[in-house]
C-alpha cells in the first residue's frame, strides 16, 4: 500500500479536514442499496487518514510522556485453577 498520508508531516487538523472533504464529496459515495457507504478508493483514503491520525496521537503522547502502549489482554496471571 502506498503511504499517502502517514509520516508526511500533516497535522491532525489537516487530516480531519481531508477526511471531511472525502466524506462530503458525492463522487466518493456508493450507490443506494450498496453494503458500504463509500467507494473502494474513498474507503482506502479514509482508512489511511485514520491510521495517520493514530500515528499523530501516539507521537504527541510520546512527546508529552503520557504514552501507554496498548498491548491488549495479557492473559491469566497464575496457573492455579
């Protein structure tokens, strides 16, 4: 996948603007009755913009020292049953 938005220096506000522009463009909507709201190309753009926003958020948290990695569920802490 070609990275169009990630690691390109866009601010979160710029990325949100781009996302809103794609969402409001009638060319990016699927026809009525379709399972998905947006066309395949628009969905790819929106997904990549969302990942870029997450990257910006993580970078901002790391810079401020409040980043906590989300490793998920660590499992049981004991082998006792």
